[in-house]
């Protein structure tokens, strides 16, 4: 999932076009993009919105509300609509995900559908420090850090210098527990800065991030390009794997030593190619 595009669940115009944007995943938003008075209608719209945005094969997530009086109703509506998973904001601990999993289990059994997966959105300083414990929650597929909310919590500005360290902390927590990690080392709000986004996405991939969210469809192709192997990377990986046949121990490709971790990285790049082709 190189690109995950946020779409307000109650916007017929955006929902109607989302399937054609080329994103690997669509996140139908019931939280920040929807006014309080419109949240019940947005939830009801999921029944049509989920199949609409997923018709070209994109994975469909729903960002639910964290409020207790909304969370479970949002989750059930997303489940019944056929969403692949939930984006869960303001994650504080693993218990929230246990509660969601316990609630959804009977609904999924009734529908005869696969279990939904969860993505935890970490949005305050305490949750950043607790990220690895949060990553132990059931059904978690990935972690992500909400830069704008974290900056608000810190009383800081959501600029790269502020967000870099906490985003990497959450990234390390995800990787330590074998989860995917979504994000760039900057805010997603400045979607008009195409050059900056392309550079930030390439940097994130170098750090091992798996993809990133965006709030505007113009960013989707930038993320798809940045989080997929380049032609040069593929050429290098093919040559490393070919050279490894019959080799015992370390050897040299392009003047650099190749050993087991390097071969494994080359094979992972070729696996990424098959995923995105």
C-alpha cells in the first residue's frame, strides 16, 4: 500500500471519483473531515461509499471516531459495508483494539466475512512513548503518526524538524513488532508542495516506511512512484540475485561486498516489484 488517499465519507463528489485516482487504498473519513452534525449521515453513507471507492481494487479503510459514543457504531457500519479495515485515531493503548476486535467478531461471523484489520493512528506525546505497547494490539496491521494532532498536543509547529523524531519512534515501534509503517517525515497537510512531497516520500522509503497517506489525489502518483522500486534498483537486485546463485559466502557486485543481508534486500526489492506490477 504505497498510497492511501483520505476521502470524506459524506462527500458524494469526492467519493464518486475516488476509485479512479490510482491509490492503493482509500480511507473513508468519518472523523476530522466530517462536521459533528454530519457524522450520522456520513456513517450511513458507507453502505454505498465502500463498494464505490473499492471498485477498481483499492483496499478500503474507514477512519472511525475515537469518541466512545461513536466508535462502535462507526466500526459496525464499516464492517457491514465491507471495508477491509479501520483507521483508529487517538490510539493510547492496545486495549482499544481488543475492544474493537471483541465487538466486531460476532458481526463478522454473522456476515460470514473476513476479520477486519486495524491501523493505529498515534497523535499525542504519551502515545508516541507508548507506541510499542500499542503495536501489540490484536489485528493491528500498521502504525501511523498524525503530525498535525501531535504538533497541537506539543504546542509545536508541524514542521519536519519537529515531526522527524516522533515519526521515526513510531516507525521503529511498528517494525519492532512486524507491522507496516505508513508516513513521511513531514506533515501531509501541505499537499501543493509536489517537489517536497516527492523528496519526503523517497526519504521515507529509504528509512523503510511502506507507504504514506495523502489528502489530495494529486499526491497519489508521487507516492506510488516513491514507494515502488526504481529501474536502477530493480537492475541492481536482479544482478545481485543472479550473482548469488552458486556462491558460498560473500562476493562483490559493483565494487561493493554482498553477503546474506544484501541478498535478502535484493530479493525483497524484487518481491516489491511483483506486488506493484
